[in-house]
């Protein structure tokens, strides 16, 4: 039987609490005897800093590089506010992203019928919504040089950011989007602003070129501003949206509000394929942070973390049936009215982190 190597990095705040519920799921699958996981756990963020003075050690990084997938909780919190910039908890995640070469960020926006009331839109617009935004993560205006504020001779200041994309960077993110669409509804919308940006012109050209390798996938080019409008006007028209780092940041936050709650959103970050093993490096994490305000109280919603684990099952392990099973169980738990406080209607009864995890396992 194939064995899948999963590295769990729970981190800080509610990270360990929500990661604990995934460990229960892993145990459930292992007891069932059809899949075998080899799970390792390690420190990251403030927890790692407290133990070693670093937000991630070289040994942990080695483990991450050799794992089939990394499941990351959340890092940071007020306890580490005074820590030096280079070793702050967040630097642990940044190193993971960099050393794993994670260039593609996948953020699904799924609106569960049971939670449609919490959406920023009316139920009829979001009930059944299921789209994924594929955001380029390592290029564009976030990293382009020059990036500076200069004082001019007349005393005025001028700020510069530089948007840069190469053919290679666009091609590899486009392939991720087309491959993903193939396993979904077969539709990609590529969002840029070729009407005002040269990077948009190249983006449009390269995505069209890559599309020739995916004739079974429908491609639509859309201006990024129009894409934002369409997300609010009629989000169900989309399957996969591929876009650059900056537009992806904005569009994925808009999409998040269509689904209702931060505690519900999983994400995946994919990297290059390992030259030796051919496996794609990947890190899965909930979109939410360490939520210091509710940490340690057993109140956190574990569904974003459980959804991130389901994405690992699907994309890193190829365990499509198991991923479907987990996602179906989550939908059923919500339909049965099980709610942590963040997704409950005012005054409605709520349960804690462990009860949600237990309810998911009962559904499985
Ligand atoms: P970061 O900078 O680490 O992303 P943040 O400031 O964006 O952190 P979060 O830590 O995500 O914020 O928390 C924002 C709010 O959402 C907090 O009030 C927190 O309690 C709540 N929240 C976040 N995640 C969850 C969750 N899984 N369950 C319940 N509430 C949550
Ligand atoms: Mg945040």
C-alpha cells in the first residue's frame, strides 16, 4: 500500500487546535486501513522561535522538502511582537514559501448552501458557488525592482513599484490553471489589464499560447476590473480564474466575502516539480491567521484546516475519493446545523473545535 508522507506544522494560536482535528481525520483514515499516512509534526513560527531562536530550523525545512505535502496552521501573536524582524514568526512561513518554490496559490471559494445567508450576496447568487482563484505568488509588483521612494530636486517625493513578468513565470502558472480546470468544470478565465499594462499584453499572449496544449479547456480572457465586477454580479459563471500576484490578492479577498466566513476558507500553494521524484511541492493552509483573541479556548472553527487537508488529499496524494468524502462530510455537518461561533446566527447554539471535528468523523 502506498504511504503518504504528511508534515504537520501547527504553529501558534489556534493553529495547534485546528491541526488537532486533522490529526483525528488522519487517524480515522489509518484505522480504516485503505490509506496509510506517515505523519510528522514539527514546530514553526513563535513556537519554533521559543524553542530554538528561529521561526523555522534547517532540520524542519529539510523535513518540509522531503514531505509529500506540508499542512500549515497559523503563526504569530502578541507574545512575539517585540521579536527581531528577521526571526519574527511570519518569517517561518516566508522561508517555507521561498525554499519550497511555491509560485501558485489556489484559493477556492465554495459557498455551502447551509451558510449562504452569511454571504455578502443574496442566496440565489451564491448557493452552489464553487470557484478557484489561481494567484501567481512569487512575481509581479510585489517583488519587481526598482521599488523605492526617492526625493526629487524640488523636494517632492516619488514612489516606484515595478511590475515584471517573464514568459516562464506566466507559462507555469497558466499550466497549473489549465490542469486544475481539467479536473473541474473545464473553464479558465484569465484576468489581466492588457489595455493599460505591458505585463498584461504578455500575460494574454502566453496564456493563449499555453491554451493550445489544453484544447479540452475553455479559455476566456477578461480584464481584471471587469472580473472583480463579475465576481459580485454573477460569481457562479466562473470555474478557475488565473491572475497575477496583485490582482489575485484583491480578487481572492472579494471571493472570500462571497462565501461568508474566514474560518471556512482553505488554500493550497504549489511549487515546481522535484527533479528527482517528479512530485510537486505543496503547502496547504487555512486562509485565516492565528486568531490570538480566541486561542486556547477550543472555540476555533477547524473547517478551513480540514478543507486544506482535503485539498492535500486531492492535489498532492491523488486521493480524489477520500477528498470528496471529507468535503461531503463537511457539507453534511453544516447542513445538520453544527456551528462554531464565527458561522452561527446571532443567538443560535454553538459548539467548540473538537465537536466540529467529531461531527465530521461521524459523517465520514
Ligand atoms: P493574520 O495576520 O495572521 O492573517 P489576521 O489579523 O488577519 O491575522 P486572524 O487571526 O485570521 O486575523 O483573525 C481575524 C478574526 O477572525 C479574529 O477575530 C479571529 O478570532 C477570527 N477567526 C480567524 N480564524 C478563525 C477560526 N478558524 N475560527 C473562528 N474565528 C476565527
Ligand atoms: Mg490576515
